[in-house]
C-alpha cells in the first residue's frame, strides 16, 4: 500500500469515529468535516444543502472557512457548486486559473482560489447538497488521489445523515448590520512587524447572538476593538449599516460609539464612588434617548441594589451593573469581551441569563469567550485562528443559560 492510500484509510477511520461519537446529526457533520479538513490539510470547506422549500437553492449549512458564507446562496446549475448539485457529478478544478469561473470566484470572497474539489452530498434516498473543498493550507493543489478521497469521505458523511433524523432548516437571519471585509491589523515596533489580523471577513446580523472563540492572542479583542470603533485597522473595511467607519474622524467615531455601541469588559470599570444607579445616570446624560436607569437595572435583575456602591456588590452583580450601563444607551449592538472570565460558575450563569434577556429585547450581541460550553447559547459561533476567522457554525437550537454546565 502506498503512503497516500494509507493516509486515506487513516482519514476515513478518523472521520468515521468522529461521526460515530457525535450526539447529534449537526455535531456529526461538523466533527466529520473538521477531521476531514484537518487530516487533508484543507483551507476551507463548505457544506451546501438544498433548502426544503425550494430545492433549486443551496444554502451553506456549515463551513470551515476564512470567509463568512451565512447569506451566500447558490442556484442549482449555476457555478461549480450549482452544476455539481444538478448533475450529481463531482467537479475538480485542481489547478485553478483566476478568471476561469467568475460565478464561483464571486461566491468565494476572501479566497484566492487556487484549487477546488466539489462533490455531491447525497444519501441513498436524497440529494442533500454539495460539499466544497477550497485550497490546501500548504499552498499545493489537490492531487487526484486527494480528490478521490474527498469524494469517498463525502459519501461517508452522507451515510450519517441517512441513519439519522432530517437536517433541520436554519433560522432566518436579519440584515447584516456589520460587514467586515479584508481587515488586517499590524503592530510595528522598530523593525518588527507583528501581523495580528490577516484578512478578516465577517458579517454580524441584526438581533443575533454571536459568540467569538479562539486561542489567546489570535486577535479577538483586536477585532472587537476595531469593529467597535476604538481602534483602526491597517487595511480593510468595516461598515456599520452601510456606513464606512474606517477612516472616520475621531469625533465621528465618538458619535458612532455613543449612538450605537455598548461595551462590556472582563473588568467592570464602575465608578467606585457612585452607586449602581448613579453609574448608569452618568452615561444616560450623554445620550439622546436613554433607557431610564431604573428600567435598565430591572432588566439585569438588580432593582433592589440601586443604592449600592460597587464595593457592596459581588463580582456578578457588578458585572450586571456594567451590562445595565451598556443598556442605558439603547445600543444597536453590544460587544462583550470575556464578561464571565473573572466569575465563578453560578455567577457566570446569572450574567449569561442577563445576556440572554438582553438579546431577547432585540439587541445584537457579540461575545468573546474561552468557554466552549457558552457556544451552545449562541445563534452563531465564529472561531478565529491566527488572525483569521476559521470556522463558523450555526446553532439550530439555542441552549438556555441555565442548562449550561461546566
Ligand atoms: N500594542 C500592541 N503592540 C504589539 N502587539 C500587540 C499590541 N496589542 C496586541 N498585540 C498582539 O496582538 C495579538 C492579539 O491580541 P488580542 O488581544 O487581540 O488577542 P485575543 O485573541 O483577545 O487574546 P486573549 O484571549 O488572550 O484576550 C497578541 O499576540 C498581542 O500580543
Ligand atoms: Mg482578548
């Protein structure tokens, strides 16, 4: 047996065990694709599936990719993915030349398409969709053997669907209120240039609860600070409701933050010499149509603590005051950078319950965490790696804060 055959067998076994160990179909597909992509060194991998209502439209179901595919759609017969779905025949563009397939390039914003394999994702009974594999991480094109292996692995993954319940429809998403495109951030220190963000593409949708995850130092805080108008990118664009914020003046940015953005940090940053209510009133004075301090304190469940000073409250209560302080501005979007990192389990749950309530009022929430379990609360989970988005999953079911265990 040659090396590539051995590698294929090994990958098949790993994918099989990942699928077998998963508790739900979504988890099986996610884990299966994750293992496939890492074993085969695939840069991006997207699972397209045919919408139940309109069998001619394919939506992204799950993807491991440097771009955000949430609102991308493919029509059966159009572009590589559309053709594969219609013909049920795999297509290989192993050594891709720019310009060869504009429809597909347009779909893959953020990718410099070098090599691609698209295979039908079909069970014995149904054509579910298409699996698309884009570029190898080492820069070499896919080989024919690798393309064969990917086709076989796609069949294996589809079997998991055959043995399981139906794929459920994803929840519809709101309009993109934030669009991040090609954002980079470098720090220059003498001759030393540190590239922290290396081309981030991400949308945030109105009303969603987005959780941002990633190893320490991968650039999560840097990205949030840029999107919140507290830092400027080295290059790239950030639009808020269609308005470009990159290149805005300091006073425009101040206005942008004041009118639209709430920020919650790991540390509570409350004024120690002011009561809970006074801390809120301080912010209320700065904005046009503030939420009354008492109302905000009620949302976070602290109506009975209005007159307490920060030193008279627990960490969780102080964090809830800082959430209330963000709410006073009635922000369109709240960024929370590891809001529970300093808290113990039960206090974290209290704070997360408040977050849940805030999202229920229609506020968009972007929350950074290191805690995998918290991902289950989110509508979407974005994982960053080494200065880029790396994986996006959509939770079809959101788990309540009180059901989280760690
Ligand atoms: N002013 C700076 N000068 C040089 N490098 C910086 C500067 N600020 C941040 N960095 C680097 O940028 C990288 C990303 O930092 P960032 O704070 O965004 O990471 P993070 O993902 O939020 O990490 P954590 O989970 O630990 O909070 C780190 O390697 C950090 O050392
Ligand atoms: Mg950070």
